[in-house]
C-alpha cells in the first residue's frame, strides 16, 4: 500500500511496477480480503484504492467501506476496530473515499 501511494504521489503508474509478474495493484487486489480483516488494514487499503481512483466498494472482490463500517461501535464506543491505529486508518480511508465520518468517531479519536 505504501509503495502504491508513493508511486501515485510521484505521478507514476503502479500497474507498471511488478515483482514476480504481479503489479503492485494486482498484489493488493489479490490480497484485499486478507488486508481488510481489520479496520486499519481496510482503511489503509482504501486510502490507496482512492488514490488509484478505483471503487472502494468493490476492490479485489471486497467492499472496503462495508468492512470498515462493520467494525464501528462494536466495543461500545464510537471507535472503528480494536485500537487507535485501526480507528485512525479507518477514518482516513473513509475520508479518502468521500464517505461521511461520524462526528462521534472524530471525537473518539481526539480522546485516544
């Protein structure tokens, strides 16, 4: 994800960067289900997907936005996922995808 973000930031095309025959984008698509098992993983991947201009509701067969939203408030707080990094990356991902982030989630982050 970091490599894709760096390539996009440098105005490069991540589909042309390959290792072992797979581009960086293909790697993320093929591993989206594993990466999105946590709110933070899904959020960070959603930042990269958004930078690529791709659909966060259907990337590598995974609804990244749905994966993030499914973790909201499960710990009886206004938090995504299990910890501060999960929560922060979830918020970043949702924002990057143009999704609304609940004000309570931002307040929760301020208190972590």
